[in-house]
């Protein structure tokens, strides 16, 4: 049996949890918007055409910030197309996903939906095919109260008060050759700096995210971050990270250890940012917006889903509708652990995406909505992780992986809320065959009891929730959890994610 030991002490903290770490991402891609959050003919649709069942699930999921409208989509997007009377909005070809965009849902409608799900808008700017002037126009339309042509146009379009968007992404994945308007790090750094400086002249309160690498596997990773930050360091607040993981070639062992790669990715970007800080003799700290992360079987998109026919431009096609297994959810939960472990520098994160497209929530047109396996680690972590992330002292058995070398078999993170006196521990057992017995010394947190303990696991690690069997996988109470003399003991099944709440 695998063993692991943790010690929690409130005097040793990583950093406060920024609630934006539980953000998500809605892109005009596939059925995320149309037939996802918006379906006027659905039995649960409200007066604006938004699916009520999806609103309920998003609120249960616990998302705090939604990045919108892309993604690759944004690099060909004209924001003006998405405002004004719907009957006057143009239909456009979306080159990123080879689809037709009707613009039926735009800035006003999406902002209304956000109020229904209690989330904050994080808006992406097109720096692929557009530039500084168009970015200024969008911010003026969105954030200026009145008295200018664009702010008055917003009012005429039905929104009297400014949308008050705080976080803005300066483009998307501009290092990627697939991106409309792809640029070198040098060229992107220049336009990002110009745009940031201009936006701050308009509204100095903005929080700006500059594009980091699309993944740590990009050939320019590291050098891209350095060059871009040398141009923009004093102009922006965050640099983005994007990472997706999938099981490749049947190597479940390496896949389950994907969090190790995310840890290294974050730490590498932090080291680069801090190196530029020293080089520039700056007193400012650049943090991370990990605004795309998930399990994504991208090879399926490349070989099965991808639309290439020049005569075929469908509206809301079924794209990237991955079905997630127990193993996927365990990796997903471990990625959340990695984000929390770096709470001192990861100040925002966006699960990509929210509905239907590589998503925790699935829908059927005119029919049901259901929770994928990945829904559960996110909803529980968002609900329980409060206050401060503690610096966990973890001692675990190890095992070898093909991709990441020797890794800890058990990984964990803990949080503590001094105001309420509650704590939470999130754990994964990466072993494919053995249970893990974990002891957690919580004596330093004071007199606590176990409020709840739950686990996601299954004898079939590839079990999933589908339209035909929507509740095949879920959380179950972990009755092995006990607390005696300030020590929690819990048994973790093989290939599992667990959460323990104390108070």
C-alpha cells in the first residue's frame, strides 16, 4: 500500500486565494454559446433565451470569472458586429473554427447572462487582425459612462451603466502559427505595449494580461516570455499560461502525473518574469493568468472533428465535445491542486471551456444537461478552498513515469480560512493499482472536526457520464476518513481525487 504524510501549519502560507482562480472560458466555438448557454426554444429557456438548467449548473460549478469571446475566435472578431439591434448584425465567417458566426449573442447579451450566473467578465481584445484604435474603441464603449460617441452608443443599445470590465486580455496565443495575425515575440511585444499604454490613458484602473506561450511545448517557450515582457513589463499586470493534457499512446502512468508538468510550467514562467524584473530593475511583480487549462484530446479534433471544406461553414457545429473519464477527472483535479499550490503568483485562471466544448457541462438540444466527471473536482474545490493556501509539508511514496521521471504517488494541497476557522485538503492518488493511506497532521490548526470527506473514483477508470447514462460517475462519501488526536487518516482508492473539509 502507498503511504503519504502531510503536516499543516497556518504559520506557513503560500498566499491568499484570489477567487478569480476559479474562472472559466466561453468562446464562440462549436456549441459552447449556441445550443449551450443559449437555446431560445429549450423548455427551460428564460425570456432572453438562456437555458435555465445550464444557469443552475454553472452556479453549482462555482465559476467566478468568465474569459470571453476567445480564444482563437477573437483574432478575427469585430466587436462592433456583436452590438446593436440583432436584426442588423452581420453573419461572419469564423476562420479559426471554420464556422459561421451569427452574432446573435454579443457583449450585451453575454453580460446579462453573467449576472444570472454571478460571474465577472474578462474580455479579450483582437490584436490579431486589429490594433490599438479598435482596442480603445471597445474599452470606451464598455467602460466610459457617457458623453462620447461610443459610450452614448452603448446607452442607445440599452446599457445605461458601463459594463465596468476590469480584466482585459491583449490578444490570444499570438505565438501560435495557427493564429490570425500571428507575430514574432518582438512584434507582438511592441503592439501589446502600445495597446496597453493607450488603454491606460483611457482607464488607468484596467488589469491587463499579455500573451505568454500557447504551451510549454512551443519551440519559442521561455524566449517568447522574456522578449514580450522586456517590451511590456511596466505596462501589464499578468502574463498568460495555457496548458492542455491528454493520455497519449496508452501511457496512463504519465498522464496521471500531468500536474508535475504544470508545476514546472508555472515555475519556469515565474522565473523568467522575475529575471526580467531584475534586468529592468523594476519593483513591480508580474503574476500569472492561467487563462486556458484542461484535459483536451486535441488529436481527435485534428483527425476527426476538424472542418476544412471551403463550401462548408456551419453554425454551432459539434466540435471538441470530449467525453471525460474518471482518469481525466483525477488529472483535472490534480491540475487544480497545482494552480492552488502556486497561489502566490497564479492570480487568475480560466477552465477552458464551460459548456459542450471540452467542458464540465454538456447539453443536448431541446433535451437534458448533465455533469461530466470533471465537474465534481471543480465544484467542490471552488466551494471549499477559501482563505489562504498553506505550504504543505508532504512526504509520499514515489513511482516512475516515462514522461516526468520519478513523481510523488500522492499529491495534495491545503487551504485555511482564518475568519471561519475552516480548512480543506485536496488529494490525488496517482497509483493505478494501489490504495494510499494518508495521514494529515492538523493539530496546528486548532480543534477541528471532519465536516465532509468525498472521493471520485471507480473500478473502471475510463467510466464516464454520457447522455445515455448521465450519473454513471459521481462523488461518494469517503467513510475511511477519521480524526484522532489532531491527525486525520484517510484511505484513497487507486486513481482517485478526494477532498476533506475540516471545521
